[in-house]
């Protein structure tokens, strides 16, 4: 069975600082995708960043980057220059080729608060 | 309208009511999904539709009835719900082209069952 674990239920960071959110996953699959989604108080689930497992290069999207360690099954999200608008729940998610369609497995989330 | 839209955004209903949630995607995707998000629990996948055909039903009670008339629209019909069904219901869509599975979500419907 595939699992996604986010070990930090809550985190806080000062505005303009850098924060890293942790995610580990467990799978025997070799071909899969990993995602970070953000859910602000408005409740809209927004895709932040996506990583294909076959790519060794870490994905980046502006201030957001990941540290993908395939052997360790680790997929952390780094937010640089944190902004107040980054305050949200962050969910790590996993899916794989050949799985049941829609089999996007979510972690329980990390609540991030950015403080002024 | 762009992306994935959902209506209504908020809904309060009694246990004997019948109501429907609507989802529409403007992304040209082929697959659509319903999720339930309850407090303190991970997102739960409820239903999956691919090219209008239901491909997944994750043991959802029959008081939830999905309908997908075309690849752009998805409904969730609700009847005789229970208070524990109160939750945020999220709709999502994905391209489903050769394995592309990135899902894009709507803003959700906050449902309260009294």
C-alpha cells in the first residue's frame, strides 16, 4: 500500500524567511508523481509544484522548490522569501502509473503560518 | 470562467432534503473527481469519471449519487444525508492523457447537514 506522511502538523515562519516542509512516502512503484498542494483559508486546493519520479532534477516554481530524494523516499518543499499569502495548509500527495485512476494519495497536511 | 468551478459554495440541508452539488471544468480535461474533506482527516476520494464513465467508487454510501452528463460537468446528488456527512466536498479534474494525472481542484462546497 502507498502512504504519504507529513510529520509536521503545524509550522510557523517569519515573513521573508525560508521554511521547509517535510514529506515522506512509501511505495514499491518506480514510476510515479509527487505533488505539493496549498489550501488557504479560502479552501481552494491549489497546485504548488509537481515532480516526476524519473526526473533527477528538483522541480522549482518561483519561490517554491523541492528536495526530491528518491532513495530515501523524501519530498520536502522549500518556500523562500515567505509571504503572508503563503499562510495555508500544505498537502503532499502521490500517484503512480498503473494505479487506479484518481488514486492521488494525500498526507494529513501541515498548517503553515507566516507571521509579519 | 476558468479552471474548475463549483456551486453552491455553501449548503445547509436537513436529513430529509434532496440537493445537488455541481462542478464544471473549463480546462478541456477528460477525467473528473469528487472528494470529501472532513476535519482532521486526509482527503477521501469518492468517485472518478473518465470520459463520462464512472471508473471508481470508493465504497461510498448510496445516499451520494454522482452524475456525469459530459466531460465538463459533474454532479453529486444528495439525499437523506447524515450529520456526519457534513464536510467540504471538492471537485477536481485531470487531463488523463497517457497517464497525465495532475489534478486541478475547484473551490469546494461547504456542506452542513442538520
